[in-house]
C-alpha cells in the first residue's frame, strides 16, 4: 500500500511597528524602545475616559506605500473597529484595529499571496519579573502596527523564513519601519496544518516568533508534532501554542479565539475614511523607490553573482554606497568590468576593513577611481589592497596618492630584471626547491618581486621573466 505523504500548509500573520514620528491616534512620540518607562504618554494612549483618537496620516501613507510596492489593492473606503478584549496593558478593554475594511487587500511578496494588510495600535508592555507585582510601560501603547496576513500558500519552514526576510527587506527599503526582530519591531505568527489529502488539516497557531531562526525552527517542529499525532491516530486540536526558544519546542497556550469572541464593531469616535480623497494618495505615485527585486535584476544584468547581490542589498551601508558607485559609473560610462570588480572589493576588502573598525570616509567617486585604475592596469591589485585602508580613512585621490608613492605599475623591464636578479640571489634555497620540482616555490618568488617593487611590478610579466631565468 502506498500512502500519500503529508503536505504542510502555512499561513503567516506579521505585526510590524511603523516608524512614524508620532503614535497611531495621539501626538505622543513613537519611541517605544530605549526611553524611560512611561515617558511618551498622554490621556489618549492611557485610555482616559472621554478622550478622542485621531488617526495618524503618516501611518496611513506608509501602509498605502507598502501596498503599492507589493501590488495590493488599496481600499477606496476604510474604517477602524474596536476589538474587545481585556489585558492590564490595554486599559480601554479594546484595541483599535480594522476588521471589515482593511486598507489593503491582495498583493504578493516572493510569490506568496497576501490576504490583507491593516492598521491597528500596539498594546502597552507588561513586566512581571521585578517582584511579586507587575509593571506596565505605556510607551508602546498606541504605536502604529501594520498587520499583514498571507494566504495559506506556504509549504515549508524555509519558504516561510524566506518570505519573512523579504518582507523585512521590503519594509526597510521603503523606509517605513525599522523591523528589528530582536526588538519586537516585527513579530511573526504562523498558522500550520498538515494533511494527506487536498482538504486542509486542523490549523494550529504558533505565536512569539521573534527571529527568522525561530520562525523556521517552530514551523519545522510543529509539522513534525502534527504528523506524529496523526500517525498515532490522534487528532490535532485547534489551539494557540507558544514557542520555547530554550527547549526548541512549541507548547499549549490556549484554545483559539474566533472573531466572534472579539465582538468587533466600527469605532464611533473615528470618522469613516474615503482613501481616494486623501492628500497622500496622489503624492505616493511620485515617489520612486527601487524594490529589492528590481535591484536584484539590475545587479544581475551588471554581472554580479547572486551571493554578492544579496550581501549588498541586505546591508544598508553597502546598498546605499554601491548605488552611488553604479550611478557614477553610468555617468562616466566606464567599461563593463569595472562594476563587478567594484562589488568584489566592496563586499570583501571594504567590509573586512570596516569590520576591523576602520572609519569609512572614502567617497564613492574616489572608490570608483581606485577600481578604474586597477581595471585599466595602472596599478596592480597588490597596490589597490595596500592603499585601501589609508584611502578609507583619508579619502585621498587614489591616482595622486599612487603617483606620489611611486606605485604606478611599472613596464620598465630593466628595473624589473634588477629586482629579479636580486630575488634569485637572496632566495637560493627556494630557487633550488623550484628547480627540484616544487612548483609552488615560483609563487613565493613572484611574491618577493612584488614586495621589493612595492607592488608596482606587473605580476604576469614578472612570472614570465622568472620562468625564463629559472629554466
Ligand atoms: Zn499619547
């Protein structure tokens, strides 16, 4: 008997704190991290009776911009709803969210279809670890949260992780959220089910996924747990589970609420919104933001390998810097091989030097000049690598500096033959090794030539001449 294997089906819900200046419904500063507790509060976000919420225009503009980027349908009409539930960190006893009329529907990221995206307010933050009492910090209360729900179209833990990474990158590129997962600025929940038929199995919701790794580990664990239950003839219960990072397993939190439990109804204090009339809407299309997929295509056409492309577009510094280099190169019409060479030096040598703490003052213009000198054969790669640390710090003009130091590649064969003679005399034993058949010794001798010439000798010419002298 052949049994059909299990297919996992995953849908994600992601909450993202938007990086607006003020909170979602009041004028308090939107700075939930790194401030004294309860520094950014007012009667509105403390839920005092009689206060009135005013929706944040910048937050709505942000979600509409996101909608454009992912090809979502923007609502023509929208409203906010009250989602009823009580927690000490939500003293209104309801959260302002959206139910029937989200700002966005549809769209896709990395081929994963989106169901809807809406705006809501974050809750305050409770602390239970100080003693036999709890503390509540309201700095986070009322921070604009974008909630995104995908269709259940993801079928593996890795694909879920890839989606979350691309979402983070897209939000960063748009500049509408900081999306640091370790700070809770992006929080993922996964709905997971397994089935051997075309009918979906019972879904389990896993919360508290605060890193890409925990997204992937929790989903992989849950798929295995559900398959094991079904194999033992037991059913999967519809429930909400948490993720235990230490034990690397999910655990039961509570049975799942349904929309009915929340008693959603339209908030009577906030006016209904006609989006098309909104002033931001017309401004949005004027913005030109290059999305990750567009950058990938452009850099692939330039001839960059995909691992380098990812290194560049995932780093704020490299992304901005390389974009400047590309723009300059286009302006001065450099040869096609300059940009791959520039990407190479940027993602290896420059990244390494910055990692060691070298300050980065080298302008994109001078960096491109250095790479062009190298590409045209005016300097050798040895000289380029030697000059780089100094250039990073001083932003000197590379060609001027190379000239001052006498580091321009030399085609002077007389000078070269003097150096070659000296290297052969100084390294008798290595020469003997080479003659005895140790081919690697040649590389050492070329290295000596480069050293004595301060990197100005042409390595190919040095090799050729050495071979002649040693044969
Ligand atoms: Zn406030």
